[in-house]
């Protein structure tokens, strides 16, 4: 199986604070890879480094053969990042927002139209796309943002808490969108506090705490290793 993302010995320090202490994992083509851990574990720091928003203090990150330190611009071409706190321009209509964002990525008008059409199909917001984003529910905004993240069919999509604050129905719809695109070959690096959600979505999972990877494996492998019924119990056992 092709390795899309290789993270090896990744470190991040803030003065004397070691946020990451040598994180290593890999993500394969078409795989949903989950990072789970408590607040302050290093999940978001890891995602922000891979998305080029933070500089690493040490270690190596390689995406499709490109080294992060040498080719950060290539990372930006090949990835899409949807942070937990992301928002859309409230005074634009949903369609205008998608059109505006497509212009950042598309080199031609034809490609821009391709991206917009794909995003419209992903969001499934119908006529509401003609209304201002400020009138949308949180679930609608999240689906619009996910459509923006996936419309270019990036090599790697990085999702931080993709269903945070959503109700059950909207959460289910967002998860199905993520799974659909992974089946089409897009690799997903997913971080969430919802370990049951990660278990449902992920092909493999890494347990992270205090900047260290505690264990990695498929959800089933980890549950068997720790004799646990779910990943929440797995993580608690791994901490002991």
C-alpha cells in the first residue's frame, strides 16, 4: 500500500515546553488515519505542522516524496486543512463562498467550475447555497466547509474535530462524506475527542498523549491488545 504521508520523530518546542517529543506515524493512500488523545496531547500541533501553519523544531515530514522543510509550497498544493474553529464569510452566499475559494486553487475557469460543481454535490445544500452563510445552521456551515476542503480532491485532507458541536444527523452526514472520499483514494488525517467517531471512521489509529505516540494500530487490533470494548477504554488502558 502506497504511503502518502510519513511523519518521523516530529518535535515541537515552545521555550522549555516540549509539545511534541518525537511523534512518528504514516498515512496510506485512501486511508482514514485517526489521532486521538486528551486536550494538550499534541494532536492539533501535529496537524498544524503538517498543514505548514507551524514550523517543526525537529524530525521529518514527507508528503508524496516532498520534504516539508524543503518544499512547503508543495504541501500546500497537495493538502487541504479544515481546523475546528474554521468559519465561512457570513455575508457571502454559499455559492459565492465556493466560487471565491475555488479561485485560490484553480488555474483555469474550467477547473474552477469543476471544483464548484464537486463542492455543490458534496454539500447537498440545494437552494440554500443561494442564501447568505449567516443564515445557515452550524451543521450547514460545516458541510459547506467540508465541501470546500474536498472540492479539489487533495492528496491529503486534514480534519480537526470535523463534527464538533453538530447534532446526530449532521454528524452522520459529515462522516459519510468523509468515508465516501476516502473510498475514492483521498487520504484523511483525522483528529477528534470523540473516540467512538474515530473508531467508526478510521482504518488505523494512533494514541497520543503529552507529545508522545503511545500506540498505533487498527481499532480492532488495539481493542484486542488491551482487551477493551472500545477505543475509550483502550486509551485509558494505554495511559496506565
